[in-house]
């Protein structure tokens, strides 16, 4: 492969990486906001084990969503550093 072929393939792959990371973020956020979390109890009442479990699950899901945002940011920054332009994200999400 020539240098131009390698750079073209790398540009395509980095664009795909940004699109994949962008596509996963809404899924995790949808799940997070679908969970019925309990608010912190300030009146000295104990939370039930179920509410503690759901709050922990929600925290873990949000941490994954934040990691996906970081992955997308890193992919976009590498793309920009290598090719001098921002990756195309508008109308570029993977189709189901």
C-alpha cells in the first residue's frame, strides 16, 4: 500500500471510530434516565436495599457514558491532529 492509501484508510477508520463512540452515548444515557433513582435522604431516613442497588447501577451506567464521551473526544482529537480537520459527525451516525 502506498502512503496515500494508508492515510486514506486511517482517515476512514478514525471517522468510523468517532461515529461508533457517538452512537453508543445516547444508549447509555437513555438507560440512565430510565432508571427510577431515589434522591439522597436528608431527613435521616434509611434507603432501602433496592434503592441503593438502583443508585449504584445508575452511577455505573453514567460512568460508562462518560467514558464513551472521553473515547469520542480522544478519537476526534487524534483525527484533527492527523488531518487538520474535524471529523464529520452530523448525519454520520451508523444506521440500524
